[in-house]
């Protein structure tokens, strides 16, 4: 009986660095830092208007004013400063909304998948009914009822998207529940809830993390969409969505007002979903 | 009907298990295990072999229900218990060696806690004591470097090693009864032998009764003292292993033994269980079912 089959778990990790993990972390860290330090690092007040300086182009184009790196919008506000302050709102919303969505949806998914029976029937029907609503209409309706503002945006995201978590986590939990080690845990005298926490949750966790990251990206988009249609916070406040909405009017002669927040939005959403995949791999001992 | 005494480790009396639509998976199954005895449960796939063990351990699939019958473990009536009492009783007295070592260990947890945690939970041992017990058992199943294995994840170990770990985990809480659910089916032939020997060694040392589920008559001959032959959830024959091989009473048992390939006589043609016998048995069972339904109405 040769016990030589113990492989070293860190073999693969010692190779080249995992770009899927580190590139998104780099960008998100950069955005997070900008968001936290916004008042310190933003070169201008994001709300100060100066009609003498309207639609200044970014630094690499002729006719720019020093100090306005990414140009100004049609009211003479600094695009870079507005983007930095917009990052605050984007990250705040994505963090709170995605976490709330994740907790709510995952708990329901775990309960439905593991306990089955009536729990599953009630939760699954609820998910079916919920998903029959068109999500964008639902969001607009919710915000219209609750009034505009960040709280409404966050509530709208959580109330719409919990079904994504509930469905995926329910399916994964059902697969795990049929595994022999769940039976072994029960024979070993563990309560059902303890089995759920110690045997099933760790196996489902990589998926929860991947979904959470995806949801953060989605939350950024939803916030941008609601800002775009003026249903997020007041239009004066700098959000990426409202910047894109404003820039739309001037796209032919001042494209930078629209393009830079769009790039920030794109990179952030992409980073979140890539990071989700990267983390899923990183935390799964079998995939490693 | 036998009255359970404390002498027997396990008594299953007239056990019936049914699907939600009323179709019976087990039909009036009775069997008993003396302390230190190994009883083999044989039959083809779908005969309900595993379901007996699962109903004793309380891990039947949620769609199956025990509709009738008694399960008495160490003199305690399991059916009469509340779910939580039943769970702790089973944990203290019984354990499982599962069929597939690849799915029986949680892939995201290290081996150590998977053996140690139940010991702490069942016996209230200290972490150190439970750990010492786990290391001792791993050593007994010939795992070299048990410390390192306790610190490994299941996917870092071979199938044979994992099955030995599961045997160690099953014996660790000193159960009175172990259900071995086809523990060698998922392993290759060379490893099968070692695993069988290990189970027998530990079983004899500890005096644990074993309900050994298998479809392999060769394994039956090697490990068990008693045999229960099942067909379609019904007991065909219940006898000592010696009697089953030397003087099988039921035609199905005779057919099963005849169907086992012999290594000594490779020239002998392969003889499957005759289809006529199987259809006869099914007919009998259909009649039984009709009677059973009539009686319950």
C-alpha cells in the first residue's frame, strides 16, 4: 500500500500569477481608492460649474486648459473629478445592494435546496412568479413608488435580483444534498442545520462568491441605468449613469464627457465578473 | 414474531418501504444480527439491499417512506423515537462504510475534521482525544503518515486510501453496528481484497456487527457468517453462509451461485439467472402485493 499519491496543493499556484484574479483586483482597488479618497484626490469640486470652461477637451487634444485632465462637460464641470466622485456612489451601491441580494437569495436557495418539500415548493413558486415581471419595468415601478434616491435603488436591485441567487444556489444545494458525505454527517449525529452549514455551504460558497461579484457588476449597471433615466439620486450628484446621460447630448462635439465614464463603467463591470470567476477557482480546492 | 432481546444488535421486523405511489421497495423484510456477526445482504441491483441499511441509519431518500415494520437497534425501537433522539441514538450505535469513496468525503474539507468532528459530537470527547483516536484508527488501516493525511484534502488521495480512511472513520466512534454498503464496488480488484481484509480484521478485533451489502457472491463467501438473499425487495433465503453455498434452498439462490464466475473453472460456460425463474418470482410477488393490498384495505 503505497501512500505516495499525496500531491502538493500549491503546485499550480507557484506558476504564473493568476491574471484573472490580479488584473480585476488592480482596477477595482484603484477605483475603490479613488472612491474612498475622492475629496482628497479629485482635482476640482465635482459640482462647480464654470461656463467659461465648458466642453474643454482632454489633455491629449489641443485647446485644453491645464488641470482638467479629462476635459469638462457642457456646464464646465471637471469630468475626472465627477468620475472620481461617481465611483463612490457606484461602489457604495454595488457593495450594499449586491450583499443584500446575495444574503437574501442565497439563504432562500440553501433552504429550498436542502430542506426540499414545502420549503422548496413555496420558494420555487415565489421565484417563478417574481421572474414573470419584466425586471426593468419592475425597477422603474419600485423607484417610482418609493421615491428616487439611493435607498430605493438599492432596494430595487435586491428585490429584483434575489431570484438569480435563489435559483442557482438552490440547484447547487440540491446536487450537494445528494452526496454521500451529507448522509455521513447525518449518521454522525449532526443536526440538519449543522450539516447545511458545515458540509453543504462550503461546497456552494465558490458559486455564491462568483455570483456576488457578478451581482456587484450588475448593481453598477442598474445604478447607471436608473441614473440615466433620472431615477437614482438627484441629477446634480455625479454618477456615472447621469454623466453618460448628459454626455449623450454632446456626443458629436464633446465625446469625452460620455466616453470616460463609459470606460470606467465597462472596466468595473468586467472586473467584477472576471474577479468572480478567478475567486471561484482560487477557493475551490479541486479546481486548483 | 420474535421479541427483541438486548442480545441482538439489530432486528428488522417486517419492514416495508414504499414509493409515494404505494409501490413497495421492500416487502416484509425481516433479519437480525447478533453482536460480532457479519451478515451479507445479496441480490441484484434494485433488489433493495441498500435501502435496508439506509432505513436503519435514517438516511432514506426523502421520497421513500417506511410504511410498516420495526427497526430495533441494540434493543431500542427506532421508529418510536423522535427524530432528534433517533439521530443521536443512531450516531452512538451505528456507522456507515459507503459505496463510493469518491463522493463520501467532503471535497472542500480536510480529512482530519471529517473524522474528528463526529467523535467530538457523538461522545463529547475533547479535540485532543478525538484526534488521537482518529490517528490511531488511520494507523490501524495502514495509512502511513496519518498526520499528513489528516491535513490533506480528499482529492489529494487515491480511491483506495479514501476507502481506508472511511473504514477508519466508521470504526472510530466504536459503533455496535456498521452498515457496509458495497464498500468494494467502486474499487479495482487488487484494492478490493485489501479493503475486505481490513474490514474483517477490524470487525473481529472490535466485535462490531456488520451488515454487508454486496452483489458479489465471492465476497459473501469471504466475509460473512449469515446471508440474506433479496429479490425485488423480498427475502428469498436467510441462512448461514455455509448452508447457502453447500445447500441453497431457494431456486433464486441456486441460480445466483451458478451465475458467479469461477476462477478455478474458466471453461465453465457463463450461466445467467434464467429469465423464466425471474418472471416466476415476479408473478409470485405480484400475487403477494395483491394480498397485501387486500389485507390493508
